[in-house]
C-alpha cells in the first residue's frame, strides 16, 4: 500500500520542500496547478510554478505516514500540516495508471513504442522500443515526440552517434539505438529524467550504449543531434547544438509551435540546410542537414 500527503505549496520554496520530502523517504513528488493557470515558456534552467500550487508526495508502507507528516510540519512549519490531506493509494493502480492512454504506437514504417507489459507488434520488420516513462516526459503520445520519432525512422542511423539534448524518458535516444545507431549521449537538467533514461535503456538491453549527463557537458560532435525542448531554448542553444553536429549530420528539432518555426529556423540557417518541416496539430519538427562550410 502507498500513502499520499497533499498540501498547498503556498509561500514555501519548491526546492526546499522537495529536498525535505526526499529526506523523509518520499518515493514520488508531484507539483500541480490548483487554479488552471498557464505557465509560459521558461528560460533554460528556469523552473516556473503557478501562483497556487499543490504538492503531492508519495510514501510506501515502510514509512509511518503520520510521523512523516509531523516531521514535515517541524521542518516546514505547522501551518503546512493544518492544510494537508493524507490518503491511501492502491499501489498497482498508481504504478500503472499512466498506461491507461498508452498502448503500442507506430511511427514511420517500422518503429513502434510499447508499454513494457504490452504484446510485441505483429508487423513484419517491427523495431520495438519498450518504455516506462516513470517520472519523466516522453511516451510518443505528444505530437512533438511523435514527429521526432517519425523523422528518426526515416534516417539512415546504422553505426551513427547520437546526441539527445533534453532526453526526458530517453525515448528518442533509445529509438535511435534500436534503429541502428551505435552510441547515444542523453542530456537533461532533471535528475529524474536521467534516471528514467538509464532505466529505459536497460529495459531495452542498451545500457552499455548510452551515456547520461546533466549540463554543462562537453559534447563531442555526433552524426545526429536531437532536441525536443522549447522554442526559446532551441534558439538560445543554436551555437552549442550546431557545433555538436558533424558536417553532413542530421539535426532534429521539436517542441515548437508552427508559429515559432521561422524564428528557430533562422537561428540555425547559417549552419544547416533545412531538409523538411513536418507538422502535427499546432506543433512542428525541423529536420536539417549540417552544411560542410
């Protein structure tokens, strides 16, 4: 059985709350919007929260949840406990809830992404990525990820090296390896994303072919550079990502709206020829080839 403590973040610092919860043995921490308030695009490394944010912290049965709540009050202030709620959560239901809207999905001609416990696709020549995103973004269900996977399936990846900047669950790096790439480097500012990437790589038998790093990190030029993040960071990172791509190499950028494509393309125009611009709903993905100048 799992137990959840829920309370308003109020004026508390998110990092201090997260650190305290982890010290008390929390196995998962979620921050949620309490008032349907949009959060606009942050700068690289910036974390923006809502003005009314709720915290949900999960504990397993090895931790006395009432004692944890009391310790939380001592560390962060008694008013916190006055507004907190404690409830039991079915363990199986919590662990697998993310799969309710996640079944086997096909991208391009042969690439499939499947939950870890789903049957393998019967399609001839199918290349299957087994995925449990854990606490990190990326299953392929979002249009930006789907567009990147679609482009990846069209590339010649045999023996290539890959950089996945903003790896999330590691889905893009792992898909590239499954499609024939020799080695991948996954980079993310979120430690939970790097943990999920390593776990998913191991689940797919690729643990020895993928490196994980938090920025800043020196990047040896690779044959393929992937970045599914946001338009602002893509523009800001243009010199770094351009330098990380070998002459003749492929660049795949996503996480941007159609209306942002011109600005992002302009940031990379001096170093890349644009091969294609693909769309899904309001989102788009840029595929470029590094020029040899």
